[in-house]
C-alpha cells in the first residue's frame, strides 16, 4: 500500500475512535457509579436519610389535650381541691362584699379526668357582709376556701341522701331574716360544710376544733330569700337535688368565695 493510502487509513481509524468514545476529556465514571436503571447512585448518607419517614415538626404534632378545669378558678384555688375529689360545689360570690352568689355542681369521672358541669347554675345567698379569708364568730361573712362535705340532715325526712342524714326536730327554725323574711323551713335540708367542725357527726354537733371564736355551724341550707349569717343557701328543690347527688364515695367538696378571690 502506498504511503498516501496508509495515511488515509490511519486518519479514518482515528476519526472512528473519536466517534465511538466521544469528545469529552473527563474521566469516565467508575464501574458501579450508575444504578441498574441508569440513574446516578445516591451517596450512602443520602440513602439512609431517604429510608427514614419524614419527621413531623414539633409545631405540627397534635398536642395531647389537658383535662378540663373548672372555669373561673385560678391556680391557687385549683391546687386546694384534693386530688381525690370527684364532686365540687362551686359557689361564686358576685363581689367581696356581696351576699348574692351562684352555685354549680361539677363532677369528674376519675381523679385524672377533667371536670364538667353536672347541675346549675343555681341562685344562692351567702353571708350578709360578703366573704372573708379569716372568718370569726359574728362577722356575718362566709369563709372563703375549699371544704369537704361529709354530713347532712334536716327537719324533713331523708329524701334519699347518700351522705349520712340526721333527721331531727332541732333543725326547726323560726323568726325573721335580715330583710324581714321568714326563716321557717331554712333548715329543712342542710349539708354541713366542714369548716371548724369534726367530719362524721351530725351537723348539729357543737364541737369547734379551731375554738368558739372562729365561728362554726356553716351549712348549705334552704334559701329563705335573704342573706345568711355565714352559710350558703339554695332554693329548696336545689337542696333536695344536691342531697340526692352528693356521694361520699366521690369525696365531695365545696369551693366558695367571691369571684376575684377564686380566680387566684
């Protein structure tokens, strides 16, 4: 073969090799750099991240709902309610010096569950001169606080109370209230509020563990249409309802005071 023909053949061979290998000067990727489908393989760290489910940001997670609290009670008042209590009669005074208030019965099915209103609101009266944090005999104010409810009684026969009930003629009342209203029938139904008394005895018991000067005989009783000496009074049918509802197994309490103090 002549020299010119050999030169042409070499040139054709070089052009053919360039066409087969391409014009890139980059190094070819190593074997295994592409997957079976021909796509570029993901680094190991990326594969591990992709295999995990996407994490939901904390802000997007559904929060576990807290048990419902009794409305309009502040942290200090809530903390005073025993953890074992599953019934609470909440008596809220209109103002510190007001003798008119409202009562609502709250219940919770278990100590760890939230409170719900079960009865009320009911109109009520409290002490003539309102509320006090330090009740003393004769101040005509109702004591603020959280107290257990353990004993009941009245002039009328037991309507079916679950609390121990003392029917006694000594519950008979007469005379007039502060506004001239008749007091007759006021103690037809009573529930003793365990302020300065010994739980587990008749409401008529006169023992005063804190001393006589701190008063006593603070009851829930039938309303006579006016303020009280320091008790809380409810309409007669509501007192009957309360006697049928209060259950010693549910450790009932009364939460009582003016609205501003109870919000603390």
